[in-house]
C-alpha cells in the first residue's frame, strides 16, 4: 500500500490538518489516516459535556464518514502504527499492514499521566482522555458510590462535575492550595471553589496522595492521603497532566525531548516526517490546548503542499466547560512587576483582575461575567 501523505493518529490535530489541506487549493495526493481508536477523529474537547450528559454523541462528530469519502481520504481505525522505518519511508500497523509514504505526519497526541503511586494499577483507576474513558466512567457511575478525582485543573474539575451530575459522591484532590492554580489567582479560585462546593463537590486542597488501596478482586476501594485521611473510592480518575505519545518516534530514532522535536515548519529530525499537536515540542513548548494546534495545522498544510510558512508561539486563553460557571483567563496570572486593576462585586459573583506592565495588558482573570474576555485577549495578542 502506498500514499503520498500518511497521518499517524486520528485525533483533533489530524482532523484539522486534513480540513486545512482540503480547503482552498487542495492537496491532490492520496491521504491515508491511521488511528488507534475505534472511531474516526471526534471533538475530544466535548468529552466533558458528554460525560455530564449535556450533549448527545452526534455533537462530537468532526467530519462525517461521507466527508472523508468525498475528499478521497482513506481511514484506517483501531489499527495503531507499531513500527516506523524513516530510511525506508515505510511503516507497519498492528494488524500487519505495510504502508509506504512520501510524507508522514505524526499526530499521536498524549496519554493521561498516571503517577507511580502504590495501587495505581488497580481496576477502577483511570485517566480521562478518550471516548472509551467516558463510557467506562458512565458505567461506573451507574452503580453509584464514591469517586475521587486526582487533580484540580481544568480537566479534573470537568471530570468531577460530570461524575457528580451522574450521581456519584465526588471528591477532588488538589495538590496546591487553590484550584486552577495555573489559570486563576486566589480570589477567583476561591469563588470557583465556593460554587462547586455549593453544588455538592468536596474539594480538598494541599492534598498529597500516599497510596490507593483495593479489595481482593483488585478493585480500588480507598485513597489514602499523606495526612492519614482515608477517602472511599469506587472510581479514581487521575487528571494530573499528560505525557506526549512519542514511543513510535523514539523507537524510529527521531529527535525527542519531552515530546517530538520539530522546527518552525513542524518538521522532525527526519526530512519527510512532521509532527503536530500534543505529541510535538517546538522550542521548549509542548501543548495541551487546541488553539496553538489549529495554527500548527494551518502552517503544516502549507508546508505539505510545498509552500512556505512558519509556526510561531502565541499566548493562549483558557475557559472551564462546567455549565453555569463562567471563567476566563489569559496571559500572565499574578504577573511580577505589574500593576493591578481589580473589580469585585460579591453580590452578583462578578470578579475581574487585570495585570498591566508599562500600561500594557499582560494578564487577565474574569469570573462571572466573562463577556470582555475575548476583547482582553485580543488586546494582549496585539501588544
Ligand atoms: C476531556 C478533555 C477536555 C478537553 N477540553 C479542552 C478545552 O476545553 N479546550 C482545549 O483547547 N483543549 C481541550 N482539551 C485538549 C484537546 O482535546 C487536545 O489538546 C487535543 O485533542 C490534542 O489533539 P492531538 O491530535 O494532538 O491529540 P489527540 O486528540 O489525543 O489525538 C491523538 C490520536 O492519536 C492516536 N494514536 C496515538 N498513537 C498512535 C499510533 N501509534 N498509531 C495510530 N494512532 C495513534 C490516539 O489514539 C489519538 O486518537 C481537552 C482534552 C480532554 C481529554
């Protein structure tokens, strides 16, 4: 089998890349996308509202199977690439298919990081990354009981709210002393914590996990904290960061650091192999949000077409997808050597804090009324 362009990984970066390639003056060669998951690429960002029962399955579709067929893009699902031979322009899938390529894109994303804690291998302990993870969580939640979410970042809070809405008694463990410590300042985090606790989530800050314990069947039953507290747990969701999926690239001898090293053309150390999305590292940056990945897809589509373009880093903004809670943050939070403008109306739960350096906006946190968020973000990008 041969294709001019082979994309390994059928996730959000891959789906965006083919969309970019097919827009405008299209790429005429044969495109083959090979994915490990059973489905074609879906909107991973929407797994949180899917878990919470706020949207239907169909909402996650990025491109229909008809669209791929119309565009002449071939899809291979549930068949991971297991061997890559850059010098032969060849790869092999788990089912044994040998495929030749002219240009290759690695879009293998990340996996949930599971810290090396005693008990981490027990059944009922999982990450939150795939549609299949949502199905497992729903199945567990249908039995009721208690859930512990390790990690009070965006993903952890979205998982916890989903599990709470599905009827589980849910506790969130946050290692630092306030929630979303990379996106919020203490005030906004305090307001968020109050709202979530008011809904019935238990939030434990400054929480260190000692170990997980299970029963004779190997199922998790408890989380033991470093301070000696024991929390009941029928399900443990670990949302403590991601590890870029680099195994294929490393085994093939491509240059890797924390992720697969790429230059501004998204090119790896092999001239005809590119990497995009959460599996790549540009300069010292790795990725966990879609905004930079959309810009990478645009650049790479140009490069693959044989035109010129360069990827450059830009700040990103973050939002939490928990219904009824609006928060927005961008830029440097708690910026050093900056002046602060702050507005707080506790009556309506509205909070804004801006950081300015040399009269230029460098960071913003909004909680409650976030309508100005995009305006601040544009200002920040322009400066
Ligand atoms: C629950 C959740 C909520 C999120 N919410 C937001 C949000 O609100 N905003 C935001 O900006 N970002 C959000 N993100 C992050 C966003 O989804 C990711 O940044 C984005 O999906 C990264 O795209 P990617 O293609 O690099 O990786 P992925 O989408 O993970 O795709 C990689 C694909 O490659 C496959 N793969 C790996 N190895 C192989 C192999 N050897 N062979 C074949 N296939 C392989 C994987 O199975 C996977 O399907 C969220 C993520 C999650 C999990």
